[in-house]
């Protein structure tokens, strides 16, 4: 069982790194919860593959810094769609 968790942590880390994915995106692809993804890449991965952990940590920190920007874009898109629908 631990082997499966370790392997999943590596796969999640590689996926996040390759796709610059968010925790939410990775969770959807791997069909696990956001909590599982977060635990795998922030705790398990640190003990399994430290170099990969550091690279993934950078991506996740970048996502955190950009979160408010993505939220604003999503909100703008939502209201643009509502405006088009009202026509």
C-alpha cells in the first residue's frame, strides 16, 4: 500500500511539474481529492524524491501567487458570458 502511495506521489509531482498544474487540476486528472494531492506532494514526496519535491513546490508557490489573478479572469469571463446570454 505504501508503495502505491509513493508511486502516486511521484506521478502527481511529475504531472504538476510537466503541466504547471494546480492541485485542483491534478486531483481531477488522477481522480483523488485535493487533500490527497496536497499531502502527497508536500509530505510524501519530500521523503521520497527531494529534488522533485523542490521543483513541485516552486510550481505550487507560483500558482498560489497567481491565484487572485486567475480568479479575476474567471469572474470577468463569467460576466461576459452572462452579458452574451442576456442579448
